[in-house]
């Protein structure tokens, strides 16, 4: 709608432009990209305009309410509201699409293997870690998630809890080696060779020391050496051979293995996924995800919807985010609009808007008397 027509619409009922919030609506701009991080402070203003336009459009288009002004002016204002509302609705829809996509990606009901692969490879820094083998941050994230979901998705506040959890974590992983072929192969080769080297060192010192230290009674060094040569992984207790006192020590061991990516994926699949799924299942993730997917698919079609359906879709999306703590947290982090902001907007005083609607010719009373109908030319 051009500015000349807009001015004409307002003046048809004698409303001074400078006193009308329709002027503010006309000048309000959402000519920005919702993915632009520089607009965080502006999103709350978009929500305010959304609620104002929804309310005024609903009241002005409500056939149960009577209008005393120029009918053509009413049509023009409704058309003007619709143009601005569609622009704002489509903008807000993009912000919700971003939030839904983030939530769905982090709560994907995938196979454990696929979930683990995404967990390891989805980090923006993955290529850097892969190229440099500086994987301590990746190990820290792995242990952190394990500790958090072990503790009902709450991170204990004990100082140094991550490093202190590394060795118990790895000892538990050793009990599940049959589910982690890459780690099993690495340990069997690495640990077995280390153990044999240690035994050979004892034997090199003396047969007597070797027998005493290992509870053996070999009569010749050849017998002892054959015993060492014939050892295999089934003869070993791996838990006695490994001790990791920090994430850095585990990271270094994994880097030395040569295939740390596969090893991390196995640990996520076997050690973290069951804890993650158990927690989110208890929180109703299966039902919640179904609802979020439904809203996600719906809001992607906003641009093709009738206006009132657009309003309803944005409201439903707002409620979905509002009622899901993680999504509300993400929306606040991304767009600086939080639960308290939305609560305040939904409970705001609309008396000013009612006065503006009355000045346009909308009769706001719920019960209209016969004289009022006659005065309005509607009886």
C-alpha cells in the first residue's frame, strides 16, 4: 500500500496521522533476515506488533461487531493490516523454524549409531580437530554429557568432576568392549603388547624375579618366554592396565590409536545414548517430538495460509516454544525474547487499542441497544 493511499484512509474519519498508532504500523519495518545476529534486540518489537495487528484485525473484521465508519475505509484498513501482518507473520515464522530445527536436530529419534555419528561430527570445529588431532575439547564434551545424563541431565557442581570421571567412565566402557569393535581391537593390540613388554622386562632382570612377581615356577627362561609369547587378549584383565586421570590423557591415548573418530562414535553410541534416551523418554520426548514435527511442518507453510490461519499458527508455535523449556532457552539465547516477555505481551492492557478501534468506527460494546443501532444506521 502506498503512503498516499494510507494517508487518505486515515483522514477519511478525521483521525490525525500523528496521533494514530496506524502510522507506527505503517512505518514499522521487518526488512531484515531472522538469521542476522545483529537484530536480537528488535525481535520483541516484532512480537509487540504481531499482537497488536492480530487484535485489531480480529476486532475490525469480526462480523458480530458493528462499524459506524466508512465501509470502504474499513476494507482499506483491513487490507493494510493484512499486508503488514503477513510480513510480520512470515518473519516470526522464520525465527520459529530456526528454533524447531535446532530442537529437532538435538532430539532426533535416530538409531544409536546415527545419533552417535551426528554427535561427534556435527561440531563446527570438527574439521579442525580432525586435521590437528587436538581433540581434548571433544573428549571433555563426551565425558560432560555422560556425567550430566548420569545425573538426570544435571551437571554436578563439584570442581574437577569431569577429569575425575574419566577413569570410571573408561572402566565401564571396558565392560562393554564386545559392543565397540574399534576400541576392542585397539585395546587388545595395544594393551597386549604393553603387557608382554612389561613381562619381558621382568624376565630380562632374572627368572627368579619373574616367577616371584607373577606367581610362576618356570624352571627355564625359555619356558617363561614361551608363556609370554603365547599370551592373548583373553588372558588379560584390561581394567588393571589402564588409568586415565584427565580428559587430556584419554585424548592422547585416542590420538595415538589412529582412529579416534570411530572410537568416539562407539563411546557415544554405547555409553551416552542409552542415558540420553532414558532421560528424554521420561520427559515425553517421543510425544513432544511428534508435536514439534507437526508444528515445524505447519509453520513452513505460513506464507500460503489465509491471514487468520497465519495468526493461529504463530500463536501455536509461540505456545509450543513457551511450554518447552529448552526451546524457550534457545529462543532467548538466539533472539533475546524470553518467557517473561511473552507472558507480559499476552497479558497486556488493550484499552489503548480499543480506543483506537472506536475512533475508526468499531462499536466495542458486547451488547448493542436498539437506539445505538439506529444511530449507526444499522437497525
